[in-house]
C-alpha cells in the first residue's frame, strides 16, 4: 500500500477566505481513488495545488517520495503527475492530432531543441510523438476525428481529448476533474471503461466526480472533502453510510 501521492496539512486562502483548511490525504499506487464532496468543498482547488497551478500557503505535496510542493508544473508533469481540467481548455483552432503533438512536445526533457533545429534526432522524435498521438487516438476511439479542430467536437469527445492530452505526458498519476460532467450516458460509460483500462495498465487515478453511481462503480477508496479538508475516507459503501458525509452534503452549498 505505497502512497504515490501524499498531501499533508495543505492550506490555501483566497482574499482572506480559507478554501483549503489543512488537507491530509494519500493516493495509493495502483488505485482509482474517488474524491467527492459538496460544491465549494475545495476539490478543484486541491487539484490546482497538487498540479502546481496554484501554490499552497503552507503544507506539503509529496509525489513518489519527492517533495514537489513548490515544483514547477512542467517538472511535476515530467515526474508523471498530470491533471485534466473541469472544463476542457486548450487551443481551439488546433486539430486533435496537433493538440496531442503539442502536449507531447511540451513533455520536458524530450528533445524539444532537437525538433526545433530540424536535426535527424528531431525528426525521429517527431515521428515517435506522432505514433504515440495516433496510438492514444486509437485507444480513445478518436481516430475518425483526429484531423478535426477540437472546437468541432462534441462535449464528450472534448473530454476524451483532455484525457488523451494527459496521456501524451505518460502519467503515473492522473488527476481527473469531472471528466464525465455534461457527457451523455453512452460516452460516460465509455470514459469509465477507458479509466478502468488505463488503471489496469498501471496508471493510478484520482477522480473528482459528482455522479455517485460512477464513483461507486469505479473508485476504491473514496475520499470525502468538506469545508476545505478531508472529512473521511473508506469504501464507497462506508462513506455513503457515514452520517457526517450525509450532513456535509445537506449542509453544503448545493
Ligand atoms: N482563484 C480563486 N479565487 C478566489 N476564490 C477561489 C478561487 N478558486 C477557488 N475559489 C473558491 O474556493 C472555493 C472552493 O472552490 P473549488 O472550485 O475548489 O470547489 P469544488 O469542490 O471543486 O466545487 P465544485 O464541486 O462545485 O466543482 C469556492 O468558494 C471558490 O469560489
Ligand atoms: Mg470543482
């Protein structure tokens, strides 16, 4: 039960408002860990601090035994710590293929200079990235839209592109912020299958999701956040039976 990610006493305020009030949690290697809690509990802010988008005011984030609390985002990505966003972000005019290539290219330490200088090594690097991009598109069943601009895709396909972008970075841990929100039931089930299959291939997953049926079918353990900290953790059955969890949802900002 090795923790791949260890968060200790993480705190962050915005304009004097305490949003993370001392988060302690572990994500164990090989799990699909669920992260739930009422709106405004601080789940996305926690992901922002773990991924390096925001700096915490205090506390620590350890990834694979290394302290990454103050590390640059790209260094975290290089270490295999990758996140997706609640709303798909990126460069709308680019095609799916270009999108994947861009994020593969951004993967630090992988011969960007060589590609820019047009050397033989650079060309090989491009080819290798292109192969990876095609393989990821195949895996996510995006091959038929690979040359379409991301803007032309359905909401669900955009979510898949967001996952594909993360995969280009060869993650060990993916933090997924509501990857199924607003997606139709068929594609939701498809995304769930992709997550299971990635996990079976050794990718650890931490999933924020409001759909309790999905959390119940995918995640073990489930961590519950409320008011900026971890309230409890356990199997799905354990946390839904917990009176404190029910109270947090009733008293939350829903
Ligand atoms: N950059 C920011 N500036 C100011 N306040 C922020 C910022 N980011 C988050 N907050 C505030 O922090 C609180 C927690 O927000 P957060 O988005 O982390 O919640 P969440 O648990 O992800 O909620 P949801 O389930 O609705 O996505 C909210 O009150 C939000 O307004
Ligand atoms: Mg959120």
